[in-house]
């Protein structure tokens, strides 16, 4: 197995209870795993389950460890490595504030249109753009805004899901 | 249970949370709780007072309560239970919890907490116990409602015992334990799904293991604490498997006793202070079958040089241990006892001829790497290895059921090398965390569990002072524990590393201002003895074993003795230091090795 550093997008279905997120975050910090992005929200209110999407990186052996360590947490119902289990869609949303006037302002609006960013707030001297897309698209947009008065960025982190009809169901053997 | 509960409005008994807690403990088969009272757990202590089903052992420090519970668990196969108060009670327990986590010991720790309304207010004796113990436990709970007490306590025992065992903490706010609480039938009111880790390994993995076993010319079983955790049947199975295959067996520190350490097929412990034959067999084998062991760094040495030519099979119930440190060829995820059973039924006795392998092993064994020379002149200085050998021989002659605990350091390694165990669950030591001060409270736990057995803490003078207050517990319950101190007036293992790796600069490792251990024993209502010369050793051991009460034996041993063999930090198994003559070789330790612990 290679020692090359790979990026993995891992979905975790976890019981929505106090401290559950702390267990996941604590695991990453205690064992020195990278967190590039981590998002969490309740997805199945009736079953009390939250879904955590974590983007991490490491050698294949480390990625395997991360999955096994996550699966070992008692409140975790299932762990799926989206990068390894076929095509998937990963998206994030960003709010980007640009403060500018004149040509820069016009140029900013033109680029926003090309990226299909929505203007969600505007004043005479500023815009807030809402942009959804793959993380690379958000990166590219932010880079283009930089010389045009980029003032502040707020990003949600990645949410991801498998393409096609398959879903990831609770796996009993995941302990 | 007597006298608990209050009559309710319609004549039925209404229990409070503390009473429900104790009833569930009884239902779980709990007979003994190790603990220390305090404000937040007063209602639980009040409920304990009103019943007779559970015996409470009052320790002198909460860390000791956990170590005692660990030894109780390790020596009986049943979970150990701890009861501590909020704040400092819980934080003092943390070292014990991490110790149990590292060595996979099932412990349920009940901690008091300030009332729910005060949580987060920096109340008196408040600590964020679930936050602090989250990485110190297999799982933990904060009970927020009285109706959750019964289901959470039941679940906690499942989590502690099933799969890879470990410590579980339940934090109980004071208002929750004083409120009326329901006691649903077992299985009712469950808050989470059933915790049921996979116990049966994959059939294909069993088949591939058997195929590898048939082809192996230089096979080796490398067994660990998991075999002991799996229960006595697993140890029986291992013996049968070794007998039928003829394969040699080596063990980790935690696994000693699962296979008889006096058996010819046993090569001794492997790893940093393991035997020459065990380490060279690990290095030279063509099939390594790890059974309930986890490739700890004390076992592997330099990972890149670990068992470089072997096909590797790893049986473990915890999938996160597989491929964590060493990449293996076959993973047998499941209970190691059941895995051994299935290997046994699949093995048809058709292996390779192992004559040459055994001849090689016997040639290594002939080096007698644990050997030492004791000057037997009566006034000669006692070598620590000799003291342990004589202790072992004396206990053998006595023939009593014997449990041995240790502290951490040189004496622990010498005990592992020179004391022998033919049964599992008799050897109680802190392996993963390496907790100095483990041994004396562990002896308390073992003696409480086995009141008629001989329980000996083989100790160092520095380690044992870390929990010496437990002599008070021993006195209170009249426990006939034997504290056998190998007193070299140094933190011996620290001194050894300073000698070998830091130019003999003995920075802070001398045990200055030691107490007089004989008078210390007497101060705690026990008997003290001392041996300073070889001629005194046997009579001290004999009198210690004959005495039906606490004995502290201060065995004054050679101060400069080093623990060999030794694999220096960062070296592979085939670069062992065999003895003092090889000390010059320690200069070979690489810069990388110097940075390792």
C-alpha cells in the first residue's frame, strides 16, 4: 500500500446527543489526524441522528485508522468513506463580502454572475455574495475577488453524498 | 435489599435514584465497590448504608480505587466497580481510568456530580468530568434524568465488558440520585441500540490462516492480554492449539499466564526486555500469528525492522488495532477465544516439519538470556533477579493459589522474566500506561476478590511510595497482602536509561530520604522485615509467606543492576543488548532512538 497522502471525505452517522461531536473532534486532535473541513447537522430527527462530513488527509493506512477509530465510538452508527465508495457530490456554501466601488465593483459583479453567485446583501460600497459549489470553485471565486476588495469570507465546510440510488445505511458491524 | 425505598401514595415502594443504582448493580452481579465518599455522592453512600448486598471497600485515594477495581476485574473476569465523588474525586480517578483503557480492563466508575442546575457554574467540587474523562474511557455518560439511571447503568456494563473491554464512567448529578426514579425491567427503556461488536471472524480469513499454518516452516504465536480478556476457555484453547500444531508461543507482558510460562513451547516474553529466543524467533519467523495482542512499541522495537520476513495474521476484537502499526496479511476480527476454537476445528494436523525451527530456537535458548550469577556468600549483596527467583520458588513449594501484582520499572520486568505463571488472571501489572503506584492497590483488589489466596506486590521502593497510603486500606480490612520491595534506592529504570543513554548523569533518579519500610509497616499495623545480604533473603521470604497478615519486606538489592536483555530504543529485535558487556553498544543508539521513550 502506498505512503502517498490522500484526501478522504468521510461521512459519519452519529447519535445526536450532548458531547457526541466532542468525541469526534477529540479523536482527531488526540490522534493527530488532519481536519480540513468538518460539518455537522441533524439529518434524521426522529431517530436522533446527526451526519458529520469530515474532509481529512493521510496515507491509506492512516485513513483506514481514522475510519476504524470513528467506527469504534459508541454513539457512531456508521462510517462511510465517500472517496472510496464510488462517485459522490461534495458541495459547500460560502458568504463572501467584497468592499469596493467603481470598476472593481463592476468587475466583481461580472465575475459573480459567471460563477452564479447570488447577491444577498448590497450597499453603495459593498456586496455579500452567496456561492455554492465544489470547494475548488469557492477557492477560485475567493481568489478572483481578492484584488477586487475582498473583505471577509465565511464558509460552511463540505457536505457530501453518494451519487446514484445507493445510500449508506446503519451498519451493525461498524463497532 | 433491605430497608431501602419509601412507601409511595398507593402503597408501592418508591425508590430514589441512588437506590435504583444499587439495585441495578446487584442485578449486574456486583458484589464489591471500591470507593471514597464525598458531598456529591452522600445519597449513594446513604443507600449503601441501608443494604447488605454490596460490600464497599474504602480506599485511601481515588486512583487506588480504580487500580483495585482493575485487579479485581483482571483476577476474576468480572467488571470492577468504582464509586467516587465529584471534582477531585473524579480527577483523582483519571490515571486509573486511562490505565484500564490502555490495558483493556472492564471497569465501571460511578462519579458524583453537582446538581444539574449548578453544572457549568463552577460550583464547589465541580469538574467537567465527562469532558475530562472522554479520552480516558471507552465511553462515558452524564445522567440527566432519574429515569435514565437504570438503562444507562445496564448499558455501561455491556460496553465495559463486550468487545474490547474497557473503563466506562457514569457521572451522576446529586439531584438525579435523590429524586424518585423508576426501575424498569432489564431491556426496557433502553436509550441506545444494543452494543454488540462482531465476535466471529470471517470464514475466508480462517481458511487463509490455516493455509498459511500448513505451509509455515518457522511459525510463531504472539499472544497478548486479549487471550486473558476472552476468558479461561481462550487460554485452554491456546494450549490445545499450541500442543496440536507444535508451534512455539511468545507472549506480551499483558498476556503472561495465558500459556504456561514453564512450558517447553513457551519462549518467554518478547519485546524490549524479552528473551533472546522470543525476539529472534519473532525476527526470523515466516508466519507470525498475533492473538489478542496489539503490536505495542515495547514489543515491536523499530517497526520497519519488525519481523521482516513473515506472513502476518492478526486476531483482534477491535478492528482499529488491525493495521494500526504493522500491516498484516490476514485480519481475524472477532473474539480471540472463538477464533482459536475455529482454528482448532479447522486444523487437521498436517503442518510442516518444525524440527529445524525448534533446533534453531533451542540454540538461541541455550544462551540463557535471563541468566545471572548470584554470589552465594552469606554477606553478598542480593541481586534483584535472585530475590524474585527465590520468591517464586518459595511460592511454588507452598503450592498456594498465588496472585502477583507489580509496580512499574525494572522490578516489573524482572518479575515478568523470573516469576512464572501457569494460569491466566494471576499476573496483575500496568502494561500500556506504565503507572507507578499500580501494584499496592492492585494487591488490595486481588486480595478482596480472593481472600484465601496469597497476594504479593513485587514492588520497587520508588513506585510503591506513590500509593503507599493503601497500607491503611490493607490494615482496615486485615488483608494479608505481602509487599515485596526490591529496594535499590533508585528509580531503577530511569537510572538505567540515564546510564545507557545520558552519560550516567543520574538526574533526580536517586531515592533520597526513603522511609524505614520496617517501621512504616508497623505504623500501619503490619509486620516489617528486611534483608540486606543473601544469607538473610530466604528466611525473610519464608517468614513473610508464613505470616498471616500484612508484611512489608524491604529487600535491599544491588543498586547498579540493569535489566537485560534490552532492545535499545529505535533498534530492531536482532540488535539486542544481552548484558553489561554489551553496554558499550548502547552508544550505537541513533539520534532518532534517543527521542523515543
